[in-house]
C-alpha cells in the first residue's frame, strides 16, 4: 500500500498541476463528465459546476431553490483560481453566461481552450 510519505516524495518531484475551469451550458452534463475525466487524466486540477443537472426546472421540482446570479458569481471566483478555462461549446453553442465567463477570463489574461475549435462566441 502506498503511504503518505511515498506520495509526498513523488509530489516533491512534480510541478504543480495546471488548474482548468470548465465553462459552458449546464445542459451539456455529458460533456462536463467527459471533460472532467479527460482533464483529470491529463493531470490537471478541474474546477467545474457544482450543480450537474440539465435544467433549473429539475432542481425546482426537487425543491431546490436556484439563485442563478449567485452561481454565476461563484463561477467567476473559480475562473480566478484557474490557470485556464475550457469552453464546452457543444455543437458550437455558447450562451450568454458562458460569453461573460470568456470575457472575464480574457480580462484576467487566462488561456482559453475550446472543446470545438472555430466556434463564434455568441451563438445563443
């Protein structure tokens, strides 16, 4: 069994993993799952959405109150922590919230990667 000391020795030889924040519509939950796995396996720390559902209606039906503005603000803090963002622009779709996140990442000088390169930013 690997001990903490073993892991700490290995950790000391490695550079800190990059942190990537996933940005995109929550309707693309499968894309989030695939991206989380791919980024994790590429030895990156993944910052992602905290609510993984296809619609706000599903959450409201379950009795969960949604404050979209609070969630959007929290995501900006995640972008602050990240080294880069990965835009999950499935089918070329980039919604209003994601456009704001891209603009914010640019303001901060963050690297921006795209799931589907060549997408225009405002295809809502």
